[in-house]
C-alpha cells in the first residue's frame, strides 16, 4: 500500500520595503524640481544628461561636477498613447507616455504628456511642464507635460 506525500503550503509575500538613497546627483535634480527648475549634468565629452547621471551611459566615465539648467520647454522624441489609464498612472484621462528632450539637453526624460487627444500628439511636439501646486522634490512635481501655447 502506497501513501500519497503530504502537500505543505505556506503563504509568502514578496516585498521590497526600502527607500533608495538618491545620492548627490539625483538628489540635486530632485531638490531643483522642488524649486520648479530642471537641471542636467555634463559628460566628459560635453553632452548634457537630463535626468542627470553619475556616469556617462555611453562610456561609463564619471560625469563632470556641476549642473546646467535645461528646459523648461522640450520636444517629444517618441510616444505611446494610453487610452485607458490605470489607477496608479499620473493622469486619470487619456494621455501619452513620451520621451521629452528638454531644451539644452542631449538625452530625453520619460514623462506623461496631456495633449488632450491622441490626434494632437506627435513626435516633434513642443511641450512645457505643468507643475503640481505643491512641490515635494520628486518627479511627480511635474504633473505632466502639455503642448506649448499655440502649438
């Protein structure tokens, strides 16, 4: 007579309950956001990274000390329309996720764009940040980007 092995079970919850230390480079970026300013930093070759990074993504060399102001306007380089936003999305109406290259920067920042309709959204669209009423020093201080007036 053979007996079946007993099945054991246990509930397991995977969680990542920690806060990331942003360090001096991203820390400065977030501090500037609180003041409604956008900054980037320089690579050894003179490219401007926004958001700023501690290392050049092309060469892995350390970035130069100091920051440069960029934007506030920028250009959409690519985008994807979200017709049905989810609960945790930044806007609760249709919007685009877009890469926005801020004026003076050589790289693009991923953020939401409130274009009003998919028909108005396009690569090359000029946008400006719409700031949250109360800033806290986080990327959400930019509520979203929106088309520049008259565009």
